[in-house]
């Protein structure tokens, strides 16, 4: 029986078989490499997605922190501007009261009109919803009467004037403190409950 290798087409057949085997091996290796590469891409993609998620969370936290800070700053500016206005109004009113209580009184008709305008502004800033605000408004009411009736209304009311001065600066300090506290908390803080200084009516 003749050998398969002795056939005239044997070298071509063997070459084809060898080439086919090489192609299969190469295809297997390439497929194996492609699978590894695909897995590596998946792992890299998962890591990137995780990093992107962390970055997005960090950016969201940063944005929230910025918003809180902006809100706190804006609120603090509002509270501070109110505190400054209240401070100025009370200081000017008490300055005119000093003129009214001099001997002889040194206030003018224009001073008394100014006191009335200042009292309106102060009363809006200190609405009588708490014990302290109620007491302060009662004391300011006496100044309103003095502006209407004249400086003699304040004679014999030294205790009331002393209490008014104490309460005026107490509420101004509380308003400034509220503005400072709002910067750190970012919240609209209520005015703390203050204990008013009372006078013997």
C-alpha cells in the first residue's frame, strides 16, 4: 500500500494541515487574549465607574456645602443689616432722650418728630411677641408719649430710662450674636429669649 507521504499532493496537504493547526492555535491565543482584554476593560470600566461615582458624590457634597455657606452668608448679612439698623435707631433715639432729660431740655420739635419716626422703625424690628419685646415696647411707648407731650413727661422716670437703656443694648447684642451664629449653622435662628430689665411702675 503506498504511503500517504509519498503521494504527490502530500506536501501541500501537510502544509495545509499545519497551516490550519497554526491558524487554530493562533485563533485560540487571539481569542484568549481578546477575552483577557475584554475582562480587563470591564474591570477598568468598573473602577472608572466607581471613581466617577465617588467624584460625583464628592461634587454633590461640595455643592451642598457651597449652598449652605451661601445661604448662611446671605442670612447673616440680612441679620447683620437689621442689627446695625436697630443699633443706629436705638442709639439715635437714646441720644435725643438725653437732650430731653437735660436741664433745661435741649431737644427741638424736629427731634421729637425724629423720635416718633425712629420708634416706628424700632417697633417693626422688635415686634412684641416675647416677654422681652413686650417690655421694651412698653418702655419705648413712654418715649413716644414724651415726644407728644414734651420733655416734662420723663421727669421722675429715671428707673424707666435706665431699664430702657439696658434693654436696648441687650437686644442689639443678641441680634449681632444671632448673625454670627447663623454663619456657622446656616440656619435662620430665632432670637433667643431675653430677660428684660424692668422698672418699678
